[in-house]
C-alpha cells in the first residue's frame, strides 16, 4: 500500500427518510477543520438513498467540496451489504486518506464492515479527532468503561477510519452561497452477496426523545435520589421549555431510560443551558456536557467537581433549591 496515494477526507452523509442527520453536518464541519492541516484539503461526502440528490446542496452549504450521490430504489432502505459495496467501490476509486462515520445505529453497523473490506483499522465512538505533526489522524475515545481516554493511530494502512458520537463536533454555520461539485456515482452491486431482504420497516412508537438536540436540559444525578424525585426536574423543565436527562447513576438505578443518559457511555450534548442537579461532576459525565453554552450546577457539596465547569453554582439541597427556582421562574413568566 502506497500511503501517499490517499488524499482528502470522505464523510458518510447519513440520511433517514430524506432528512440529513445532524451528525453528518457535524462531521463535515470537523472534516473541514482537519483538512486545513493535511496536504489535500478536499472534503467529500457520500449520500446514499432513493431520490436524495436534492439534499446534496445542503452538504455543500455546510462545508463539503464534493458530494457523491448514489441514488436508486435499491438504496431506499438501509442494507449493510449494499452500502458496504458502495463504500468499497468509492474508496478504491477516490482513495480518501480519512473516512468518517457518525456513531449512530447505521454508522456502527456499516463502518466495521467497510474497514474489514479495506483491511484497515477503525476507531469507534471517538470524542476527539486531530491531525498530528506527521499528518496522521489521532483518534481519541473513552476506554476501560470511560475511566481513561485512549488516543489511537493507524500508521500503516489507509484510509484512517473512525466513528464519531453525535453531538461531539460542532456544525459550521450554513453558507447559502457556497459552491461545490455534485457527482452522480452509480455503483454496480453484486446482488449474489445480498443475502438479506428487508420486507417491512416498522417504526418504534413511544416517548423517546433525542437529548442531543435539546436547547435546555435539566439533568439529575445521584443526589436527586429516588425516581419520584424526578418530578421536581420535570416541573423545572416544563417551565423553561427543557427536557429531563440524567447521569449514569440514575440510569443504572432504573430511574430513567438510557436514551436520556448524558456522558461518555451515554450521549454527548451541547445545549444552550444545562442544569446539573445533584451531579457530582465525574469526568465521565463532564465529558458529555462540558461544551454546553451555559452550565448551572446545584449541589450541597461546595467542593463537588461539577462547580469547576459550571458558569453558575448554587450550593444547597437540590430538593429545596429546585422547587424555589421553579416557583420564581413561574412568577417571572406570569408577571411579563
């Protein structure tokens, strides 16, 4: 393998039901940043699906230079084998130096298949990407249950591949007048290798929420105590237009569902306001919320580590502070 043949960055622009996933736009923004530190500064994206060419321009607005569109009825529903064949063909043809996937359900399924076929490495669930002095990609991810951060390199094989958690990277501002190239990229599939046929897609119904998209989060930790006490957080969230989330301790205790967990083993969030209620501030939790615009911490221990990252700290019993805070906000809204 001649490493110098591989140039540029390729991003999997994941879309579902004709809507580009936010993580794809976040990755394009990060790819744009990384590209400034490597020799070839081209950022490409691959868009796969049916009738999705109209989405390509949005990827250019957010930083892509080239968008490869793989459009066809056979791609209407995600299929591991078909999508893996597309990536293999595209990588063999264009030889990108770096390939990035979102660490979504689809990304976590597809990326290892692609890396295996390309006989290269894959670093999963990355929380940081950076270019080293030797132009190699440093990929950092939680290891050993989130107790330490491991930085991994792929010095001898290309492309360098990683999946990145949604919400970790920041989207660029949309540039409506930005120009780029949209390329139709048909791929001839080997259907003999497609052993699985999707007969029907049944969407899950329920009250699941995506906390990574929330503007305001009211998050509860071990200090909140029993499940019934989460009503205090719900009351505050209702007044400020937020969503309730939690630390791992509360998820492990069965007091809230895993889809609301913030932290290294949950979701990475960056809301405008983050209320940390009864959360001590363990490094695993802080890693998932430290990029929030404004952090308000409530804890009775004035030495709790959470105060070191908070913009506003309230030392007090969360069960006394939250009802008072909620009532004051309610009064303020009524007086307007």
